[in-house]
C-alpha cells in the first residue's frame, strides 16, 4: 500500500539555503511507507525479528514486496489487527504478547525483537513502547524495541531511520579518550568490508557500523565518537547520536568516485591522515571507479534527468549524475531537504537547478511532462504511466536495494541509470 495525503495545492517557492531555489510542495504523495525498510534491515541485522503490528494490507505489502516463499522462515511477520481488536472486543495488548511469545519460542536465535507500528496501530493508538517494556521484562535474553513504519506523512526510508533511532539508547557508553569512527546507515556487507579495509589502510579507527550485523556488536558511543553518515535519510538517528555526545563529520555521501573520495577524505582530515598516505590508499580503487564510470559517461553526457521525491537519496544521486556522468538536471525533488546533512552536497549541484521538497504529484507530473526529460527517477506507481507516455524511468526503490556506495560499486550505480536509456535507444532503433 502506498501512502497518500489529501490534496492541498499552492506550491510556495522559497529561497534555498544554498543559492538554488527550493519549491516546497504539499499535497498528494506517491511513496511507499516505512515498513518497506524491513526488507533490507532484516537481512542486515542477522539476529533481529521485525514484528509488524498492522493490518492484512501491511502483511500483503511485505509479502509481495519481499517475494517471500511459503517455505521460507523470514525474520519478519505481521501481528494482524483484526476487526474485533478494532471494535475493542479483544485486548490488543494480550494478543500482541501472545504472538510475540510464539515468535520467540519458535525462534531462539532471535536476540532483538522490533515491534513495528503501522497506520492501523497508530490510528487505534496501541502503545508499542509500553508493549516493548512489558515484553522486555517477560523475555530474558531478548532486547525488545519499537518504532513506527507507518505511512502517515512519511516516506519509506524513514523506516530505517526510525529503526536505528530506536537502537541508539541501547548503544553502550564509550568514555574512551581516543576517537572512534561510526558509520551510520545500513550498507551491504560487501560495501562495509571494503570501507573497513580502506579505513584500516589509512590508520583510521576503531571503525564501527550502525546498524551492526548482530546484537552482540552494538557499537559503543560517546563524546569522542565521530560519525559519518552513509545514507542521507538519518535525520532522527543523527539527532539521537548528537544527544549521546557524538559529533557528525560533515561530508558528501559515498556515491561515485568523487563522492566516495570526498567522504573518505572528510574522515581522513579528522584523523590528520597525511595527503600522501591517503592518496596511496585510494589511488587504485578510485582509478577502477573512474574507468568503470568512463564507459557510462558517453551514454549519459547531456541527457536530462528529473527526480520525483521518493527515497531521500535524490540530492546525492543528482550530484553524482551531474558531476560524474555529465547529466543535465531539470528538477531534483526530495521528500525532505535536510540542509545540514546535505551541507556538502547542495553546493556541488549546478547553479539554477530546480530543487523541490515534499510533493504535489499532479503539479510535478505537469512539470515533468512539459520538460520531457531523457530519464525520470520516480516511484513504482508513477513509472509505468510515464513509460506509457514515452518517458524512460528508473525505479527509485531499486537504488535503495542495490549496493551503490563506494568505489567498487560506482560502475553499477551508473549502470542503473544508463540501462533504461540504452533500452529506450534500442527500442527506437527497432
Ligand atoms: S503501514 Fe500504512 S501505508 Fe504501510 S502498508 Fe500498512 S496501512 Fe499501508
């Protein structure tokens, strides 16, 4: 199910913090809800279980989106809120306790149980924080946390942000006088390993990741923790880490050769790594990334791109397409413009590019149709209609599921954008 809010037109152009104009819109939105994040988080956190407290619609979303086979033992499920719960005929808390106990009895490997709220659980006001406290007391050896994945006024990557925010109070206190680096935002394990090797080779460390792969590895945090965001949708998690005394390292996001180099350099500067050592470590992987990108640049240079607001990755991706593939940006829409977390990205966008925050989908579709971009990056719900109108599209959600960070993935990231253009060119020739 996608989330949508009531239409309320009248976009208001605002002055952007970084020169470029920002069009702030509020109206009908076409985005997935925060439950979607469970699809990558349950693979990343290997001993966690996600118990959605929701409706059959929520269960269908998860089943169809994750493509779960009937014999699989996935680490997520939905405790269905039935009619009698809604009518107050059953005690929803008792039902939830019973389902949670069943899950934990069946899966002794589970060490963290996330109770995930949904639109229905929020509407009927089930207090999941109290439920988590109750279940924590009842089930020794299992950490029970809660967060909301509801689609009410949110977009799908906020699910990961809310999940990681719920973990922050659980992180052990680190009072070490030595600085440590915390990389924040779920990354594919292979990407995490690549970054670990690069940081180690530079002499930066200790390096830890949030989320950790298991509940035993929760990274400690304290006043000497410096954190680097790997994902741009970590607004609440960043604020929670700030509250624990950690300090953010301002950097672009590690996408593409230039983005990755600048991200690593930001950490290297904090650790006073000298320029020669930095260059020795990054030269070879950066050269591989640049070679991989060169093959795509010829396909992309001068092509126009229009971003609908969807994943919150839009600003770093637009910067990558402009800086590294020579794209012409028409409009870059994003659900939320977190100006401080994007402080190193916004100035790298070309002057005059239209930024938009929030969505009024009909107005935006009108602008997109008028511009006839070579490529439109948008949600699943808009892609097919736009393809039928002759526009090439890229599903934004694919960019969240695919490993796209780091030097070694730069070519794959470019490929995700050039493939639809090549397909369209082939169809035209045919
Ligand atoms: S949480 Fe809300 S938007 Fe998401 S599937 Fe459930 S009802 Fe639909």
